[in-house]
C-alpha cells in the first residue's frame, strides 16, 4: 500500500530511488515498442505519395496486406465517381481476382461497396449488370453465412433495377437448378429469397408458368429451414399474382404448412396468414382461416415462448382482420385469450406482490416480458375490437395492469400508445385519468419520455372529453394532474437526461389550453423562470424560455403579466451574469415570434438595444445577430423615434467597438439593416400575410385585456346581486311577520319592490354581449391557429394568409365595432394596487391606440365602473 501524499519523502535519496524505478520501467517498455513494427514491415506498408488514386488502389490490391486491400476495395465508390471508365478497366478485374481467396472482412466490404455504387448510380444499369452482377452471383453461396447474406442483400437491391430480360437470363433460368433438392441447403435458402423478390418483376402468366412450380417445390422441401424461409416469401408472391391465384395456390400451401411438424414452420405460416388476411374474402376467412387460427391459439400455451411472442405481436392485427365474422362466443374467447397474455407471468393482476410468487414462476416471468410488451403494443387495436363503449367493462382492468406492470418495457410501450387509447375513448377518456397520473409519476424516465411525446394531445383530450366540458372547469375532475406534472419536471431536472427535460418543457407549452391561467402562474411560470436563470444546459434553458413566453402570451391578468415582464427585464436583461443577459436575448427572439410587434416595441425594444453597451463582447455579438429581427418589429411613421434610437446604437457600435469579431459582425449587420424594407402602418402587398398575422396577434392580445376587464365587472355584478338578494330576503322575512290577508285570489296582482321586470337596460346588454364575446374567445381563439404556436414560424405564406384571414374573420365577428371601449386606451389607474406600488416598466408609445393599455372613454356606462374600481382599491 502506498503512503499518503503527505507522508511521502522527497529527500535526495528518495528521488534517486524513484529515478531508478523509472529507468527500469523504460527498459521494460523499450522492447515492447520495438516489437510493434520492424523496419521491413514499415517499408512494406509504405506507399509512394506520388501515386494516383487508381494506381494506389492497384498497388494495395497487388502487393499490400489484407487490411490495405480491404481499404482499396472500400474506396471503389469514390473511384467510380472520379473516373468510372478507368476503374472498370483496371481496378475491377483486380478486385475479382482478390475476392477469390479473400477473407470475410474483405468480402463484406466488397458487398457494401457494390451496393453503394448501385445506389449512387455511378454507372448505367446495363454497365452495372455487365461488370458487377457476375461477381455478386459468384459469391452468393459463400460458406460464411454472414458473407452470403451480405451478397444476397446486394443482389436483391440489384433485382429492383434490372430489366426483365436480364433477370430472366442471368437470375431466373439458373435459379431452376439452384432450387433442386440436389443443391445445398444454403443454395435453396437463397433461391427462396430470390423468388420472393422476382415475383414483382414479372407478369402473372410468367409467374404461374415458371415461378410457382419452384415455390411449391420449396414449400415441400425436406428441410424445415427451407420450408419456413419459403413460407415467409409467400406474402410477396401473393402481392404479385393477384387474389385468384392467391386463393387457389397460396392458401392451400399455407394450410398445409400450418400443420407442419416444425414449430418454426407453423409460426411462419401463422405470421404470413395474418399479413394476407386482406387478400381473402369473408367466406375464406370464416370457413378456412378462423378454424386454423383458433386451433393455433389454443395450442400456443403448450408450445415454446417464441410462438407466444409472435402470437401476442400479431393478435391485434388478427382480431382486426377477422372482425365481423366472430360469433359472440368466439369474440369473448379471443378477448379472454388477450387478457390472459397481458397477465402472463404475473401472479396477481397488478403484479406487485412478488413475495407470494414461487421462485420458479418468477424465473418464468422473465421470459414473458416480451409477450406483455407486445400486448401493450396491441392495446389500441383491442380497444377497437371490444368497442370503446365497452372499455370500462371489458378492458379497463387490463389497461390498469399494463400501466402498473413491474417491467419497464411494458410500461414504456403502453405509454407510447396512451394517446391513441385516449383518442379512441373520446368522451370516455376520463376513465383513464388515474393511469395518466401513474405514468407521469413512473420511476423510470424512459416511461416518462415515451409519454410526453404526445402529451399535448393527451391533455387536450382529457380537458375536452369527459363529463365536465366547461372551459372554466378545465380538468377540475383531475386534481392530481398539476402535482404530477411538476413532480415529473423535477425528476427530469435532477437526472442526467437533459433531452428528456428539454422535451418535457417544450410540451408544457400546451398547458394554457388545458389548465387555468392562475394555475400556470402559481405552479409553473416561476419554475420556468428559475430554470432559465439557473440551469446549466443551454437547450433546456431555451425550451424553458420559450414555454415561459407562451405562458405570458396567454396569461389573463395584466398585473401578473407586468410582474413577469419586469422580472425578465431586471433579472435577465439587467442581470449581473452575462449568461443571463444572453438568455434575455433568446427570450426577446421568442417574444418577437410569439407576440405582436407592438407588444415587443412597448416592453422589450429599449431593454434589448441597451445591451449594445454591454461590457461582454459575446452579448454585443448576439445582439448584433438579433438586430434585423428587432428592426422588423418597427412600423413607420409610428415608431420613427424607436428607429432613430436603433440607428444611434448601431452608430455607436461602429464607432466605439474595439473587439474585432464584434466589429466584423456589426458591419455585416449594418449592411443587412440597410437592405431591409420598413413596414408601414398600412398594409403592403409584399408583407400582407405577415401584417395580417401580426394584426391578428394584436387583436387577441387586446381581447385578453378585454376579457380581464369583463371578468372584473362580472365579479362586481355578482357581488352586488348577492347583496341585493340578501337584502331582499331580509325584507321578505320581516314582511312575513306582519299581518297579511287570510286569502288572496290567484290572479290578484301584487307589487314587488325593485326594478321593473321588463326589458333590461342598455348597459346590461352591452356587458352581456361583451361576456359572450369573452367566452367565445376563450373557447375558440385559444384553440385556433395559435393553439399550437410551434407551427406559426414554419407555415408557408399561402397557408398563413388563408388561416389568418379566417382567424381574422372570426375575431372580427367577436368584436363589436360599435363598442368604443375596445379601441380606446385604458386609464393607467385601473391597474391593481399591488402592481401600482412596484417600479414602472420601461415602455414606448406608438401615439395612437396602444394594444396593451385600453380604456373606455366614450361610453357613459363606464364611469360608474371606474368609481367602483377606485372604491375597491381604497377598501380592499
């Protein structure tokens, strides 16, 4: 044991001892180094640098070692691209000669090189067949199975492009002798695969006369390997000969192979028959195929595990293909058989009480994991088989079992197809709410990663389906969803799988369509901000930043929006860490993409261009790349003052920048900015689609503010109506204590104090119409084109124009043009008291109607609202 570092002696004698030991080690290693390559070997491996590529390849194939010859053969595709004629004349004959005695590695390299030349189309098909086909056919029956399969794959690809005459003379005619019983098993196996490929290249008459006799002969071969191989090619043959010949020729062979003594042959016949179900009519399926399949399933539990594995994988396709011909009893039997496969190897339904399972069953359970995994893969098909209306009675317990399976591959597979099951259940999707929570909380990140691939679709189905479909009660019947989502994010964040974390954060962008704005604000938005500030993985930070911007886009409370904007500016844009300031520029890019131009100009334009004075060169460099997008948000003449500030910042960069890399980028950016055309307040033909898209974004932002105001008014009206009802109830109770007439005629009119029961006032009608528009926007606008903001940037202009025009028409239908309160700016005093005490946000004004601050100036019925708001502020 070596002494600790603190106890080591660094005296003179000790140092000499260490030097002696090092010299001994050097003496020991010296002969090892010398024994690697001798001078003769080095001389033999050295190649003259002045040789051309073709001369070098010829030299290596003639005098080089095997590894050098393999390298020369691997360079054949390159040589064929450079000089095909010279390569075919000089190099290819040498390759043929070398391959006669080549080893497995060189043979595999040659097969791949020949295939690459074919795929790259370096020469014509005729030239390829003349030069390469004979070499391929010569090595098909190589004694090494791997080499033989490699050459066979190359030949099957060549068959796709060869003309019929070449195929007939070079491949089909020699195949007649190669498929005879007198040939080797390897030769007959190769013949089976070639026959399956040739079927699609000839007409039905040729197939019936020349190919089908060979097929029948190989299906009755004495070796089970050949029969199994030929059986698997019957699917390709059936596609080439049509339905009639399939019924008269292929089906009888399949029936005979179904009764074969070899289990692998029966398995091949079963899989082929399932794949060919669509080729047979109802009579064949009910009278011939169904009895065979039924017998095969009944005997499967007595066979080996390979039969059960294949059967579990194809069971969904089988039930779908035979759907409609089952009797009720047969339908029930196949369903019970599927359920039994789903729990195969599990003692109990949930599979968790392993202490009660005997050891031998636990050992057997390991063999059945693939079976249960295949059952999970087929679960959507079996849901269709039982009818989604019967899901709860027939398949829910099985679904529960698969979601709680003790093995990760099974839960992973059921998580992949979870969204498909949700689509099939439609309004009954609430039945699997708990299983969604279970998979979100799964201990394996692989399961979570599989689930979140389609998490937006699943959550939107959950929020839209079920018994409660009102927008106000989004997923109110699933209270554990938010804790499960936050726990899943925390688990992904603490793991080393940052790609799963990034994907999860990207999928969280769907939450505004699923849960309420307040729930997002209090449970998710701050977490996104923390990830942007503290996470060390750049893709994760960007994903969190973009999702945060989407949360901000759909936030329905102005004070919360202002708070988030202020945090972004102060803690990111003006943060002490240059890394945070870089992330602020990323956030600005997302803001430009997601929000309207006016929103960016109002809140983020000035904080962004202020970073031209940043002391860190990387920040200034990133800002220079962003400046063209920043300029594209301006409109002339409304934003002329902002354009002047932008030009001033660019001039300062040109004059004062000392970093040569930043200065070079500034110069390129200036040229790009000069070439840009400024947007005008009026629509232009060149930018019509973009302007229309921006206007729709701006109107949706205005509607969000309108909705917030309407909700406040509704709450005030509800409070007033409750107080009036309480007061009326008191009057009614006191009136009952007074003496009343003994009896009154039923038709006698009675005076009721309070407002008249006639037509409502004009102000109430206006409020009611606004509330209707608010609810309409809540249920339609969020799920319109902007329901998936990830697609906004990638849409083509024509589609953008069409969808924008339709969205604009919907939005215009929701907005009452006679309501002045929508178009006029709101008084700043209407902000909540909690936000009024905070520091003011840096903002710019466009002079005319501001999209974020609106008030009702022309409507008289808004005056009492202002008074009510002020009274609520003074008396919280």
